[in-house]
């Protein structure tokens, strides 16, 4: 089982409100499929699945305040699936064109 924790979304944000889940327990998800929306002090952010698999347990309800590192959802990885390492959102920016 893979426990997905609230990632560091950058800009010194340490917590976020769970706005809505885009999946439910029992759903099958693909890598990078949006699974939930959170709201920080600065923005609404869509969080993608870090691994393909089946949603086993959702541990945070809409309206909950989660801190970076809190487990939000448990995913049973699909056979052969490898979780993508968590990275700050700022590190995911595309490089500037030459």
C-alpha cells in the first residue's frame, strides 16, 4: 500500500484545506490523474495521483485542514507501478525555451 501525504506545494505553505475529492474509495486511478483539490492561503491547487492503482482509503474529508506530510489517501499500486517521488511544485516548472 502507498500512503500519499500532502506534498509541499511551495511558497512556505504548511497546510491546506481539502476542498473536494475527484475520486472515491474503490476507484482506479492513473499516474498524474487529478484526485483532489486543496486550497492554500494563496491558491486552489489540483493534486495528481503519484501512482497508478486503486483508491483504498480516503483519510481526509472536505473541509479538513491537512498539514504537509499528513496522509491523505491510501492507494494500492497497480502491478508494476512505481510511485513518483514527491517534489515541490516549484521544481516541476517547465524549463524556459532556448
